[in-house]
């Protein structure tokens, strides 16, 4: 037995006892490690000792973790066993928001988010816990280090405090590698080292079980640091028994039995079977029932009834009571953040509106950019045709969201594109046109075209309205088909603007069109001269055709035989001789 105790002591020492805060209750122990680490390294530390990063599946478990942080007076954040792996998306509608507990098992519906997690599908996110104010769960990048983390270790059962008959100190070496003197309950497999003050001796005890009657107890049972029953009743609650050559031992009055610590007494079978709906605690002469957080002891002293936390109004908007707790709800357009509700920015979602989106509390509103208007009965935006208001001094061109003025030659468009200003004058540099060449028939020199003035094509010019074409010098009979002496060819005084003619430039090309004005005028004059020459050629051809026709109609010459007529020859009649 001594060898076994020494081996357990060495094993406990080899765990490298760490001075951390420990809280044991029911069948689990929770530890707070003040060591900077990432979420992954913290989980590996917990797994090396047989546990996992601590979950908080219920309000009771969350209360234990807060109690542990408060006992350690730790205000900073600490890693929890709640994580979202890479490739999995955040689910805002779920209580855990798509996260899962590292320990596995039932995920539960309990949540205590201090702020909503970042919505992502491509990066791993892990949760941490912080005490109020600002307490609750907060997500962060798993690779960012935190100065502390929380572990949970589960066991089959617990032993109470090791009873001591005399004065002494106890150091507990837990199976998860923590040495501490501050334990309210010791998990199964814990080694207790006792130093007695009276004799200066050391003793060891191990939490063993389960016992034949159920539960777990220390072996040896104690009380350790034995003294005579005359000193503090030997550390016993009721009876202390000793005999010659025997160490003092504890006993109980009839109706009571020794508790697992072998020093105190509890009513016989007072909690076996459990008479309570919740927990049962033996008391001298009876028992006491308890309930989990979120429940209250019923009037009969045994049952547990749910506490309606919503009656105290803990939520900003709506509250829904759930067994053992409550849940805050938010109206549409808001998202829960602990007990508060934060407005959802719908405009952050892609394609919320065709053009512009305005976020308002609880909702949003779509609008259009300048130059557009909402389609009646719809959400789309239609372009406004500003040219219908005739905003320009000349031509106007509409485009999506605006318009621009098209200026005539000689004008420059304003900087905003919505007006025209007079530009530099066009110089009188158009060369004098050549005279029309004369045909074989004499054409007077007065038919030559005088030079044109330098004008804008749209303005009136002093081009001669007609050109006289004299008849040919060839003799033409004065018959009814004679050609009049002069043919008048009308000529429009101004050059009209054709549909294909550009009236003004747009953008940077307006100055280029203004500079091309004299060149365009020269093109118009040359074209007019060509048209006049074609008309003259047509007139000459017409005169030649008339003369040719008159010659064909001239009567032929008369001959001398025209005054005679021929009579056909008659045969001579023969007369009968009588």
C-alpha cells in the first residue's frame, strides 16, 4: 500500500503541478490557466490532461465558469471550447451561430453572446469568455493569442474534504495535473498529502470508489492526524471510539450513518433514493433539496419550478422564457446582442437596391441617383430625359443620368456641358471660285461665279441667284420649236443644313468642328460649281437636240413633174367596117 501511495505521489508530481484556480462540483472540475496561448494550443493542453476547453451548455455551467473567474479575480478574456472551423458558415438564426463545442456531445440551445460573431465562411473563429461589464461570449480569430483559457475535466464522482482529527494541512494533487490546497470537493483519483502539526508526520489518502453503498470516499478514510478522543472529540461529528492500541475512529448515533468523509454523520438513507427533484443534501435528522440555476424550490420543499426571468424585463425588446433561463428576441430588422438589439444594416447586403440604399432603423429605403427616377410601382430606376425641357440654346443630347448641349460652329461648350458660349470668329479666307468655262457657243463672261463671302453655312450668302446662258451662235430657224434666248437656272441663296451635317461637337471635339467651318464652306461652294456645270452641259445638249430635230423636219425639193399626172394607157377599140 505504501508503494502504491508513493507511486501516486510521483505521478502527481510528474504532472508538474500548476498553480491555477480550480472549481469542482457535481462530477466535473473547471480550471483557469493563466498562460498565453492560441485556441488550438490551449485545447491541446486541456486534452493532454484528459479534458477539453470548457463548454457552457447550460445556465448552471455558465454560472460555474463565471464563479471561477470571479474567484481568480480574472477580468480579462479566456478561451472557451466553442469554435467555428474553416469552411463552415456562421448561422445568425441558430443559438450557437453555427459554432460547436470542442468536447462534442449535445450542443444545446443555451447561448450568451455579448456581441454577434463576424459573418464568414472562410476563416476559423473561436469564442472567449469575459466577466461583466461586457461579459459573455465574443468571437475572434483562433490564431490570435489570449492570456488565459478554461478547461473542463469530467469524473465518475467526487470525494469530500479529507477529515483531520488534529491540526494539519492538506495538499491535493488532482488527476489533471493541478496541485492545490483550495478544493471544496476532490475528483476520483485525487491524491491528498497531509502534514500533521502535532507529530510532524506526513500521511497520504486517495479518493476511491465507488463504494458498496454508492459514492466515493478517501482511503484510508480518516480522520488523519489522529489524537485522543479527548481532543476535539477526535475530529468526529458525533461519537469518537478508541481502544487500547487502536487509533480513534468516528461513529454515529442510531438513525445516522457515517458520511463518505468517515467523520460526519448523515441520516440513514435520507438521500437514497433521492427524494428531491433536484439535488439532495443530507442534514442531521433529515435532508435538504436544491435546484439548478433558473429553477426555484417548490412549496413542497422537494420539487423545482421554472423561474420566469422575463417578469423582471431583462431584454430591450421581447423576452421569451425557456426552461432554466430566458432568451431575448428582436423585431424584424434588428439582431440580438446579449440583452440588447442592434439595427441590421440591410444596405451592407449585395444588390439590396438597384442604385442607392439608405439604411433606417429596422429597415432600409431604396432611391435613385441624380438624373434617374423611380419606376412607378417598381423598384428599378429609369433615366430622366432632360432634353425634353429644352435646356440648351441649340441641340441637346441625353445620356443615362444627365445630358449635354451640342453647340453650333463658332460656339464653345461651357465647362458643365449645359450651355454654349460664343467662340473665336472664323476668318474670311475662303478662296475665290473660278469662272465657269464657255462652251463652243459664246457664253458671256457675266456668267462667271463671283467669289463667295466667308460665312457660316447656315447664314444667307450673296451667291447670284441665276446664271444667264445665251443661245448658241449657230443659226436656228425661228420656228415654233425655237429655244428662248436665255435659260435661267435658279440657285438657292443659302446652303441648307442637311441631316447628316454635324451642327456641333461633343466633348473635346467641339473645338475641332469649329476649326473645320471654313473647310466645310469651301466644300459646299465647289459642290455648287459642279452642279452649275452639269446644268450648263444639260442645256447645251438640249439645244443640240432641238437643232437636229429641226433639220429632219425640212420639206424636200419639188421636181417638174409635180404639175402632171399620169393616166393609164387604154387599149384601142377596133371599129367594124360596114
